[in-house]
C-alpha cells in the first residue's frame, strides 16, 4: 500500500511539474508525447505594386542625303624629264694578264743500302733441375740434380738505308703574260630636257546631308500589378501534446550503406528510403522528422561533420523530389560524434566495423494539427 502511494505521489508531482514547465499534463509511465503545432492564421489583402516605372521610348529618325556632282582634280599638274644619254667610244687598254713568277722543282733524297746487327737478348746463366736416371730410390725427390746452365745471347740483322744525298729544290723562271680589254670612253655627257605636264580633271557623285538625324521622344506611363499579401491574424504554436508510439521518437536506422567518403545515394539506398521513410511520411502527413547522418572516425572531425551533413541533405533532397514538403524534413549531420562502437581515432578496426558508423537514421520530432 505504501508503494502505491509513493508511485501515485511521484506521478502527481510529475504531472504538476509538467503543467508548470510546459510539458504534457498527466503523463503516463512508458508513453511518449510530441508537440502538436497549430498553423498560423492569415488574411489576404490586395497590394498594388509598381512593377515598372515611367520611362521614355526614343526613336531615332536617320539623316537624309542627296546626290551632287563635283568636278575634281584626278591628277595634279607636274613635269616630266626627257633624259638624253651620254655618248661613248670603244678603246683597247693593255694590261698584265698574268704576272711573272717561278716554278719550284723538288729533287728527292737518295739512299744507299746496308745492314746492322742488334743484340735482342743478352747472354745469361740459370739453374735447371734434372732427375738422376739410375736413381735407386722410389721417391723422385731423392734423385733430383741441380745444374747451372749458360745460355748464349740472341741477335737479329736489320737492313738499313744510309743517306747519300738529301732532298733539294730547283727554281725555273716563268715569264709574264700580257693582254688587252675594251673600255668605253665618254665623248659627250648625259643631259635632261624638262617638259610640263598639265592637270587632269574628272566628275564625281557624292551624298551630302539634306537633313540631319533627330530623336523623337515618347513617354510610357508606369505599370502596376495587384498582388495578394497575407497578413498574420493569429499566431500558431504549441497548443496540445499528443501521444505517439515511442518507437517513432527514437532513432530508426535506415539500411543505407554509405560508401567510404561518399554522399551519393545508391539505387539500393533509394529503395530503402522508399520502403521505410517515404511510405511513413505519406501515411503520416502531420509529422516532422529529423534525418540524422553519421560517419566513421577516419578523417578530420570538421570534414566528417560536413560529409555527414551532405549525406543527410542527399536524403532530404530525394524525399523532396518525391513530393514531400521541405518544411517536414530537418537534416542534420553529426559526423563522428555518435559512434556505435569503439572505432575512434587511432583504434584499428575492420571495414565492417567502420560501416556500422556510416549510417543514417530518422525520428519524429513534431506533429502538426
């Protein structure tokens, strides 16, 4: 009896505390509650907006031209010169075609014949070992005889050519050769005759301005558009608490196996989202869910935080493409903050263990009326 009174007291105190702290009144043990949010109320009123200011339209009237004829100089006056060439006559002029010189004749050297004997190896003596023929011992070393043998010198005969008379040069004189060439000699120098050349004229046609260009101005009045503006009449907010399955407020894991360092949804991941999350959101159009994505511990914390956010956003964008309103989805990336195992930095783990941390979960965070 005392135990039941204590439990009732705890429940009564929890209910009283919940009422004073904005929590669900009279909560029951083992049950979960979510906020029911009422929508804001608006009224519509027309607003006239100037969508285009008054402006001017300018129209250019081009210039007008007319043809006129003019007589012009097509070749200015000048003068020309008639050149009278110089007068020459031919004369022959003697010259030395080839100067006198001399030729040199070489008389080669003369040699006799003879020989010279050269010692190519000197006379020597050296020791030589022989074996005694009638040696009574069976050991050859007992019958060795040492003799000092003299060897004669060796010679070779080399043929020679002694010089009889050395080479010399004989000079032979060569006389000069004479010839003549023809040369033109000036008899009368060249001179010029100056003759005047008159100007030449022609007729041209050209366009001259008859009236200059001008601008015509037209005023275009401003344009207005009527738009409907929504004015807040009554602000919505949390009005009641609603009981909900506790399993929905706890993170529900999606079997999305993110490849390492990737935020791209595979066809298998899209099927998993269609089966679990998309179906749930369509069956419960009043709930708001949080998409939470995680990474393993490899890489820096800042990079993993950004990578997990891209993964959560990939799931959110896929749901939006399937018709789910963006305001019903909250995407958050937690990086490596919530590992499911001990695979932290510096801890060796298998790929399967790292894969457990590369996960995406969802949970209900709000219910709208």
